[in-house]
């Protein structure tokens, strides 16, 4: 027995997640999409996972290209998150148009609006309901000293570090 779909969605709205744009390039073309389902898997070997809607262009492109980059957006990049979520598709046919990117030797687009990025070789996929879980072995990382953009309760939020507690 499982919980009702609406109850699950309501509960998940209280979970804060980093906002990331998954990008890929290769034989299936250059694609990008906003995701919130992203996390580390292991440090030995370094690997991460992302969850992509199984019928989406990004899931098909990542699978065919065999590589992807997870760009964790900085807190000032909500417009970019909206663009790669498809909210501007009617006005902009290419989500990358006018977006600053850095391409590494592996051709994976890294967004300059990322506070960190993980370039990955696709190691495994697993179908899970309406999504595919893509596990990638990380072969390059990028970090910047910026706060990440978060998503919670249907909207964007900023993440700030709390002051350290001093033991009494």
C-alpha cells in the first residue's frame, strides 16, 4: 500500500532542495533542464545522481550522449532556473540563447551562473516510476564561493549559513 499522490506531493513541498540545471551535449544535441532531484551517491568513486522525467528530451539526450553536467545555480539565478524549466519556451526556442556557458574539452556546457558544477560520465540508469535515475561518475568539478538557490513550497528561496553556536 502506498500513500495518496496528493498527500505525497503536499509533504514533499516542505523539503528544500538545491536548484540545478542538468546540461548535456553530444550526438543527441545540446539540451538542458532544471531539476531539484540531485544528490551525491558516493565519494569512492565520486558520483552523483539526478532524476529526470523518463519521457523528457533531457533524459533521452543524457542517455544517448552518455554524459551530463549538473550545474547547481547560485541564489541570484532564479530567472535561469525558470528558463531551463521551460517557462520561456514559447518566447525562446533555444534555452541556451544568451546564456553564458563554459565548455570543457568534454563539450559539456557549464553555466557561469552555477555556484558548483559536476561534469559526469553516465555510469548507470534506473527506471523509477515516471522518472529515470541517472548516475554519473564525476570527472570534473567547479566551485565558486556563492550561496545556492533553493526550491521549497513551490517557490525559490535563498540558503544562508547560520552563525556557529558557541558551547555554553
